[in-house]
C-alpha cells in the first residue's frame, strides 16, 4: 500500500473509526495527538513483520512517558517489527519538550541525524539512541549523542541514560531557557550568569 500525501490527524481519525485499531492503540493515539503531514507513505508486510515508511513534514506529537513532546519536525521514519529509525532532516527548526527536566519547549534552528529505537513485546525492554545529532541554536552549533534503556518501557525503576553534548559558539540572553528546571536553584542562578560571559 502506498500513497503520496495525507494529513496525520485525518489518518488517525480514519483508523480510529475503522475499528482496525485495538482500544489501547486508539487511546495511545489520543494521548500522543499526532499532527502534521505524511508523504511518500508505504505500508507492507514481509515474512512475519509489518513495515511502515513515511516522510514527516511539520510533525508534532504530545509527550508520553519517556517520549518527548515534539513540534515542527521534518524527517524520514521507518518502522519494521520491533524497531524504528528516524532520519532527522529539519532545516526550519523544531521544538522539544523534555519533561520532567524541562517545563517548557526548547527549540533549535535546525537538526539532522539518526535516531533508532528498539523494543520487545516479550521482555518489555525499550532502548533508544541518537548518534551524532547535529543542531544549531543560540547562534552556534551542537552535536549530541545519547542512549537510553529501560527494562520496562512503563517504568524508570531499572533504567539507564547516557548523554554527551559538545557545543561551540553558543551565545545569547535566552541561555536560561535551555537549562533544566530540575537543577538546584543556586546552580541555575550561577549558570545563567556564567553562560553570558564570553570566556566560558
């Protein structure tokens, strides 16, 4: 099955009304509230696995458990079995809500890179990774690598997060909006001032 373009909210409405989705998937779609455009959509089945491929244009989704909220994402998504790959190719900026560390959306002017996710219905384990994600914001550039693993996707009890960020040329009065809300107040106050100094 293939089609060129469809609005995501219309597709979700059609799937929900068709009776093809289980109640838990309808509920999840209601929580995520996906919006935007899908292009170059292909849906099919190989030996035992379904696959979906689509271009995402101005894609937005509300946050859910450990998945951040996203606004205005452009990229290419492929789902196959218990694996997903997202190729970011966003030249006009996107915003992320990384709750609970951040209370407001933070934005980038552009973003590119590869994000992969794997999960297991049998063991409930979930892992997501991003490698050499490049972004521009605050007048500079940053590169991000991350890896997150949970023994149970619905719980943080047994989990791991690794994060590496390298940045150059970042500046501007909006630095405080990029600091996590969960930092101690004294550290937040110090960082907000220190990051305005050219020597830092």
